[in-house]
C-alpha cells in the first residue's frame, strides 16, 4: 500500500530525529564490516515512506521498500502479517547483498495490477541502508537490521490517510487485523530503538 503523506511540519521534524540517531548509531559500530541498516516501521499510512525519503535524501542512504515485496495470501483471514510479505526474498535479494557491500537487484510487486511482479529495482550499497515499510523491523529480519524506528501516528489520522488512497473495494480488514496483531504482540512500541511522530501535534491531539 504505497503512498506519501507529506503535509504539515512533522515530516521534517521526524526525519531530523532519525538523521540525528543515525549519526549516533554509526560510530557505535566499529569494525562491523558493513553498512548500518535501519528499519523504519509503523502502521499503514503512518508516514514511513515520507520520512525515509527525507532521510535518504539528506544522508545518501540506500532506500529499500517492503511494499516492493508485498504478496497476497490465498486465505488472508488466517494469516499473520508476515504472510503478506515475501520476507525471504527481501532478505536474499536486497538486505543480504547490501549488508555485504554488493549491489542488489530484485523485481517489485505490481501495485497497478494488484498481483504479480513489475519492473526491476536496483539498489547500490552505501554506508547506511534504510528499509522502510510495515514489517521492516520484523524478528525474521533482525540479524540484518541494526536499528529500528517506529513512526507513531494516531489511528484516526492513519485511517483518514488510508481511505484517501484506497477505494472501498480495495479496503482490506484482514490486513489491518494482521497489522494490529504484529504491533501489539510481535513488535510493540517499547521494542523499538527510536519513536518519531507521523503527524503534527494538533492532529495527534484529535
């Protein structure tokens, strides 16, 4: 469910917090032999893509999107969130090569058709790799991810953004249920290294 929500002042403030943290985290990794991989996770429409784009533009970080590895499970009501992402391909085709200082090449999910794969994405390794999107900080990726960021956005604002970009026919309650379970049981907010805002305070207060 790709998108961008860049209105207001929160994107710059959140990106500044992440950039500052990256600056602190990098010196703490002497002799690591690879780039710092930072996951920017959060609920759908929290503002992850917007923040990650600003961070990548400011730091020159390599940017990878979990939305490129989205899949549609056959029986969504029975699936955990990990079944919506081809995380094995995300590991082997994107994160592992980049961690080893090699270029990554992979095909992305075809969002126009809503199924299958589209064009090829090529990512050049750098000192910092940002993997952004729902499930980016999942435990199955933790050996490849050095730090994690949670984008904290009030649910009413997230749902407002989602309804603005998704038609009623495309609305997926099963996916939202799987997402809630992931953030309540698998990656609750206290488990992240950094929490940043995904909305302005006036919105967060409604």
